[in-house]
C-alpha cells in the first residue's frame, strides 16, 4: 500500500514512531518504509557495500552495525561498533 502525505514532517513523524507497531500483537507484521526508486535502492546498497569493504580492511565487519541514513539523494552511511550484551 502506498500512502502519500502532504507534509514531509508528518511522514517523518509517522516513520519515526512506526516501531510502536511491532509492540502490538495486531500490527506486528506491518512494515513501514520510505518509497524509494530503483536508483535510490541501488545507491543505498552501493554505499553499504563500500563502507563494509572499508571496515573489513581494518576489522571484522560482524563487530560493526552499518546503516544508511538521510533522504533520497542525500544518503550517508553511519557505522558504530556492535555492543556485546
């Protein structure tokens, strides 16, 4: 299902709070995400691959969490060391 919202801020607010759906038994199988074009998906994958190669040269990539952040066209990669709990 595709939902179009008039304001960018409303969309971000909905997506930021979407984790609350997983706590509800009725909506635990619902997934919300940005609608991205094939080019945007490819760009995200390429950024992840590049960052993982960079990390692999220095350390074990399994010790790191790598995420793509930002809006389509303005993506950036965030990586941080995985905490052992």
